[in-house]
C-alpha cells in the first residue's frame, strides 16, 4: 500500500535530495502501523534575533479509525531535526499498535486462564 506523503516548507526551501530522503523515510512508518492513510511533514526554518537558525520539523500522521498522531522536534539542520521527529512518531505508532492488539484479546494471550475461576 502506498501512502501520500506531503512535504511543506515555511520560511525556506529544501532541495530535491532532502525531499526524497524525507519521503522515503516517512513511508517506512507503514512498517509500524499499516493503517496510515496520509503523512504530512512540515519543515519550518526559524530565524532568531541573534542570527541563529533553527529548523523545526513536525510530522502529522492520519490513520484509519484514529485521530491524528503528531510529533515535532527541532535541530540544526533539516535531516537531523527530521530524524528526531521521526523517532518520536515511530514510538507513538508502536505504542498505539500494541495497545490496539492487546485490547482485542480478552484475556491477553500472555495471561494464564484459570478454568475454575467464575
């Protein structure tokens, strides 16, 4: 299944090589949760008054039967900030998937069922 990945830049631009990297890595989120329908990556180049420049990256993931997942982080360059944000998103998706899988089993498979308990 392919998912639509949209990349938006605020206050700056990224080259095609970086855009391809962000798209390729974003699509790997499907390995953690298959029901992803859309991924939006926003790259914001923030210029501070002391002439330092930070890059803030936000990833918004739409999934079936679930509200949006959001992760954000910042760093010195686009790739570093994106990797930090992507890691946060991976953790959210893993945690949610585990919660959904455990929720379906009553009782969970890792618990021993006592046949005399009623």
